[in-house]
């Protein structure tokens, strides 16, 4: 297909999507010059219809730990389909669900002995809320400020940033927030004995890739035990070897009562979620024969998700992707530090395994501060979006800023990322930051974007 024909085809796709799905999403991607058509994705590489190769440093927010379309996961799914097996009978014992649950619980270890399957991270958080309430007979749920737990009503109730909840009416009552890392504030709240669960991400992802002090989670766990609150870890982004270990909990030597997994569990190909929990929590919900199906979900144990989960675990482990996450994460952090250390706008580079964040700060030099403040006044995310746009358009890297902290560029490539790709990424980030450090085209482009946004708003 010629480029002209391709661009007409892709234009038609965009306009149909805008007409029938979400026009604002198309507008936003157009504005950021990121509305490309992806034709083929493999490993960390995304090939577009206009002949570009984009290297993925976002992984669909930690979905693609094994890389895009890993051949072993694809083959496992193909074989499952060809078998014509019991995909979703609902009135049977789903053998593959038992097999995957066994594998997950063995790896999670500690108290985590049972699994409830679902189809997304949010659905997992909803289940955790219900299970914790059933187990403790308390209604309250405590969460950390700036967390991201999902956008269904229950999960949304555990997110303090009003951007997500504004306009959607009242959410769950009896929820409260404490500052991440502050165990004194945590104890103050837990003392009331009103809370069924403290739900927290071991490393806060969308808050800005915040890694807690080494003893925070252990102390939080022991406070939860003291006051009869369940200690629940949302590992939707951090699980499945993203931080180097099967669960990020394993870095901090904690034993949660409930862990929520999703995203990377099925290799990025089929929706899935899993809520791992103690026997006691599970028994509180499925406590008698009439309650055998009191919490279920139509798609939860479907054979494609379960098969994809089993194949994904096998790929992660036979390729030692956990070890790679640790080694590559350390390499990337060192290289980024070396390349960006001299720029005053770069505040910190942090992370665990291959979940990294580059935090930026307002420039001090007047010549940069004036344009910076002008753009921040238009939208707090403007600076970060220009970085993302330039990395994409000029250098072929897909990234994003954190959802609850626009000053942190998230760096989370598939765990199969190669050294040459990391080196090229570091050079690209340096080049874009260098540009931002001079009062030239970076800022005039930002102004152009601000104007286009203002006129089209
Ligand atoms: C930590 C965390 N929890 C829960 C969710 C919600 O998952 P989902 O989008 O699959 O509902 C997300 C989504 O990004 C997440 O990052």
C-alpha cells in the first residue's frame, strides 16, 4: 500500500472511532502528534503503517512484561482455541483456573493460598473491598494519597485525586486517605478500628513511581495486624516480575492478606485479574454451600485468560525476566543519572526493577522559568506532554507521564528490552532535556500546543 493510501485508511479509522467511540481521545492524540496506526507489534517494537518503528517504554502501563505478542503465549492461545475445550461453561470446575491459581499462590507464598479470578485490575480492587468487608465486618477502607486503583466506583473511591472522580456523583462512604510512607498518620486512622482494609501499592506507580522507605510496608503490615485491618497490596502494575521479583511485596518481606494482580498476568493478550488471599479471607466469603457463588463474574475463569496466564508465567521464568528486570533497571537508572545529572530541571531518577520514573522540577534560571510557568498555568501537564510528544515524534519512543504526577516521566519498557534500545532511549531523553534547557524550539512548540489546545477546547 502506498503511503497516501495508508494515510487515507488510517484517517478513516480515526474518524470512525471519533464518531462512534470517543472523539476527545482522537483529538488529544492528534494534538500530540501520536495518532499513528500500529500494524505489528513484537517484543518492545511497534511498527506503524507509515513505516516507523516505535520502541515501547510504557508497556501499556506495565501490561507487556513479556513483550508484545510473545510467540509462546500466542501459540498457547492458538492451541487452546483449536482444542474446542470448555471455555466458559460456568457450571463446571474450571481446571485451568485451579492450575493457574496453584502456580500463583505457590509463587506469592505466605498467607496467599486462594485466588479469585476476574478480568481487570479495577474488578480485582472491587473484590478486595468486598472480601475485606466480609472478613472483618467493618465498612471503612483506608488508602494512600495519590494512589491509582482503577476507575470503577469502588476503586475510584480509593483515589484521592479529584480529576478522576469529579462529576461522577457520590462514591463509597467510609473511605479515607493517608500520606504514602507516613506510618504515624496510618496508626492514627487504624486506631479507630473502623477500617476493613488498608489498600496500598507497594511502589506507587501513577503517583510518580514512589518507592517507600525499606521499613514502611513492614511497619504498615504490623499496624494493620494490631488493629484488625487487612493489609492489601495492589500489585496490578508492580506484580509479575516488573520490579524484579514475582511480587514487589517480596522486596519488602511483607505478608499481605490480599494481593491484586492484573495487567501483565496474561501476556498483554487477554483481559485478566487475580485476587490472591488467605484461606481465612476466602472462607469468610464462600462460607457455606448457599454462598458458593456469592461473588463471581462471567468471564473470570475463561480458558483463554487462564491459558495465557500459565504461558506468561512460563515465559517470564524460563527467560529469567525477573533477573533481567533488576539488571536492566539498574543499568537504565545508572545511564539516565549519568546523562541527565547536569540538568537542573531533572530532580531525581528513581524506581525498582524496570519501573522507573524521571522526576522533573521547575527551572530556577529566569530565562526558562518564565516560559515554564506560562505553560504550567495553562495546564499542569503541558511540560510533560511536550517531553512525551518529542520522544515519540522525534526519536520514536513511546512513554507517558504518571497519571497523578505530571512531572514524572514513567519509564517501564517490556522486561525483554535490550541494551542497545536502552542506550538509544537514554540518548533521546538527554537530547530532549537538552532542548528544554535552552529557551528555543522546545518552548515555542509548547506555546503552539497550548494555543491549539486553547482554541480547540
Ligand atoms: C495500581 C493499579 N491498580 C489498579 C488499576 C486498574 O486496573 P484496570 O485498568 O485493569 O482496571 C491500575 C490501572 O492502571 C493500576 O495501575
